[in-house]
C-alpha cells in the first residue's frame, strides 16, 4: 500500500480477494433473502438469525478495509 500525500490517494496492488469476498457476500445475502421470501417462518429461527448476522459481519470487512485505508491516508497527512 502506498500513500500519496500530495494527491491524497491510496494505491493498492490488485488482488482477487476482494472479488471473492464480494461474490461470496452477494451469494449469501441473495440466498438469505430468497429463504426469507419463500419460507417466512424461518425469520424467527435462532440459527437463521445467527447465520444472517454472520453474513452481515463478513460484509463489514469492506467497511473495515476502508477504515484502514482512510486512517493510513489521514495519518500521512498529519504534519509531524
């Protein structure tokens, strides 16, 4: 990861990991939405609620990655 103070940009090398995370999150959320639409009784099942929370937590990885990049850019712009 490189941080350019002048342009205020963060540059990352390409990786297939974000793509895999996006596809896995989409597929999981799609499946959960389908199950909720077709079998509404499972919305109160504790196992399903926990599963939905775990999938949403995995989606939070993207917010965490953004926070790391934003903090790196912010720290690099603070005068020393």
